[in-house]
């Protein structure tokens, strides 16, 4: 597994993928600052949009471009014809995507804390950290989902799905259906944790996300092995 992660890391060395993990959170912060700079709830709004839109689209873009480069280069032929176990390889690819997602979340957290300090917002930094971690955990299932989707379709289709799912999440956020729409889980958790409300229901969202992520990882790896 370590060798697979090293290979995936080297594949992105001279591509835009590695830079995107740093740039996407920065772009998100700059765009949201331009929109919410005069709003007293700017930090809350930024974290809310990160929870259902920016993180979703960032994961789709990073994994989509990484998969696109590999399709353009070899169409996975070097892996399919190698003695490497395909199931293990896909799991390694998913773990690499999760590490990139963690990096993006950390970068966003640092930047949004800077915004909080600059604008003298009242949000507690501890709650902000906890909320970002919660958003990450409730969104981690997106990594195997997009790893599979980008592999069987293409980058543009995956981005389209990501955009539409985020828009739908926004409309469903205030309805009873939001609990059943996984793209809404990060927003639901953020709305409560940022206020210091760690109700049991929010922890169940994390558990559901981890279970869904595990199932999708196994499914993606199995489908790759069978292709």
C-alpha cells in the first residue's frame, strides 16, 4: 500500500493536481470574502458554503483531473497489465484522494481562521476546528464516489454531478429530506457544531458517512478489478 501511495504521489508531481489541493481552498476563500466581506456572519457563511459546495466541487475536480491525466496517458493499461492487485491499487488511489481532501480541509481551516481574525468575528476557533473536522468526516465518502464516477465516465460529467448535487443540497437543507441526502450531511453538521450543539444526530451523520465511504471504496475497488 505504501508503494501505491508513493506511485500516486509521484504521478501528480509535475501536474496541476498537487497545486490544486492548495489553490482551491484559497480561491474559495477569496471569492467568498469578496461576496461576504461586509456581512457580520461572513465566517459562518463561508463555512456553510464550504460544507455543501466548495469541498464537494474541490474533491470532484482534484480526483477528476488526476483520473483524466491517467486516462490520457495510459488508460490504466500499465496497471491492468501489471501483477499488481487491482483491488489494492484502487484502494490506494482512494486513500491518496482522502489525503488530498484532508490537505484541502487544513488549508481552508487556516485561511478561514485568518478571515475570522481580520474581521474580528465572534466564532470560537475551537468550534471552527471541530466543525471543519466534522465536515471532512461527513464528506469523506465523496472520495471513493468520485474515484469510481470519474473512472467510468469523465471529468466533466463528474463536475456536473457535483454541481447539481450541491444545488439540490442547498434546496433540501431546510427540509426533512436533507437527512437522506448525503451531500447535505456536512452542512447539517456544520450548522450545529459551529454553535456548540453536538447532538447525537450529528454523530450519526459521521457514522453514516464512514460506513458509506467504506461501502463505496469496496465497490469502486471491486469494479476496477473486474474491468
